[in-house]
C-alpha cells in the first residue's frame, strides 16, 4: 500500500516483522518492559541471537525488511538489548530511523532510557552524536543533561566527543538545559551540572532570549521564597550546591541579568537575607561584589539592601528572640564582608529611623549597628580585620 505512510504504514506494512523480532528477543509489544534487565545466561543469549538471525534470514527478501528491522532497532535500543541491536545493524538497520510518533531516533531513545552501553554501540556504528530531533531540536547531550538518572549517558556521550557547548535553535546549551530542567524538588541535576562544567561548558552562555545559568538560578531562588517551608528548604539546598559549582567555575553573581537591571543572585540574596542566609553567606565568602558589577553603585549597594531588609523585617517582628537573630545575621554578613570584600560601598546617606522620634521598635539597634560599621570603616586598613 504505497499511499500509506508514517504510523499507519507501520501498522499495515512492517509491524508484523517488528512484532516477530520483539517476540524472538523476549520483548513482545505491550508487555510493559522490564525483561531487558533480566540477567541471561550465555546459553540464553546465544540462543536468542541464533533465533534472531534465523528470523532475519527468513524475512530478508521482504519489501519492508529494512523499514521493519530499523523500527525494531528503535525498540531494542529503548530496552537496551545490545546483542540484538548488533545483529539488526549487521543486517542493515538504519541508524537514524525516526519513530513516527516521537520523531526520536535510536540514539535519542537510548539516552532517554539511560542505556549507556547502547549509546556506545550506536555511536560506534556511526550514529550522529549531534543529531537533533525534529520536534524539539534537542541533541542526545541535551536530553542526557536534563535528568540526573541519565548521568551515565551524559558521561558516555562526552567521552565519545559530543560538543559540550552545542546550541539548540533557541541558543540553549546542555548546561542551560540541565539548569532549566531542575526544579530543586523532583529534579536535582547538580551532578550533571558538575560534569558539564568539568568538561568545559561555557558558564557565560546565553539563549537568544537572554536566559543564562544565573537567571535560571535566580528563578529557582525566587520559587523557594514563595514555597512552603519544606519545599523552600529543599530548593534552597539545591540552589546552594549549584551556586558553589558555578562560583568555582567563575560565574559573576553580582551582575544584573540584563540591561534593564533584573536583579542578580547577590542582589536577590541580600534583599531577602533573612530567608536566604546560607546563600548570602556563601556569596560574600566567595568575594562577590556588594555592588552591581554591570552598572556600578548607582544600580544597587549591598550595604543599603541589607539595612533596608533588616529594617523592614524588624518592623514586622513581634518576637524579641527573632529580632535578636535578625540583628545577629546582619552583623555576621557585615563581618564577612569586611574580610572578603575590598570595599563595602557605604552610601553617603542611609535612611534609618531616628530613635525617640520614629515609632520603629528597633530604631536604636539599627542606628547602633550602622555606627559600628562606619566607625570600623574609618579605622586604618591594617586594623579593619582585627
């Protein structure tokens, strides 16, 4: 039936051959899978290979032989049956056959199902390691980067020479795929991110829409601020680990995300230091600038942000122990800044409540803290870190 194509053509023309192959290898369609992980004895494996060869010899004159075994290759690649795939390839199965439903090829599906041995086999037989699918234009490396369970395939692809900085149609690299697919709750791609960075992923890569590693991280940090306590803690831990990785590879956390001044990671952490305290500590300890490294002090000053947040948080605080904790956190950050940041960029004027005239309950504590910092900054440089 030459007028049939795609999915209908499979059903009417070469699905019977595909079914026969799957039956021979013990993976009848619809059985739910799982048998690919069963340990087979050498005798079973040999018998399977012999039966498959006999089937292919009988069917080799079929008009749809190549199409049938090519689709069968897709199926056994999905299940990770390396021996069966080797035989199908020997009989001429097409490496870049596309599944008519998903438009993935055998290499794509092997990555999606985390079959590193199958990936190695297919690439070894000439599969295009950079081949992108027709729907999403994702490369095998993009797909491998998006799930932590696919780390073995990610490592295999990189070892086989996949381009760590290849971009999709949106300009997204595998590193950006790894970050964009991480939600900090169900998907934690820190190991994938670490491996990509080790292999030379561009820390400054940006998509055509301006998405960067830092913008993806800031998005997650803001998600944590809106989440419940348990989710916020889990997302926060992921963001902390990822920030450590990015800092180790040279990311600038204090640069606004775009020309319009979208807040950077450092700015965001200081604007909410009481809720993002571990992140703020990490950034200051790393020597992150406490002023915008894109626009300068005119954009934002870390010192001003910290006092603004402290003033607002104390204003709403009815618990004295919590208020003491907030003041201690602010002082810890300021002490760390004195050690790790060359200049605090003290603003010429800082709007603080006036004790005795302002109803703010912690006006005196705020003024005292600011006075101590000013006095310390006025001391000789050699004495500042004492």
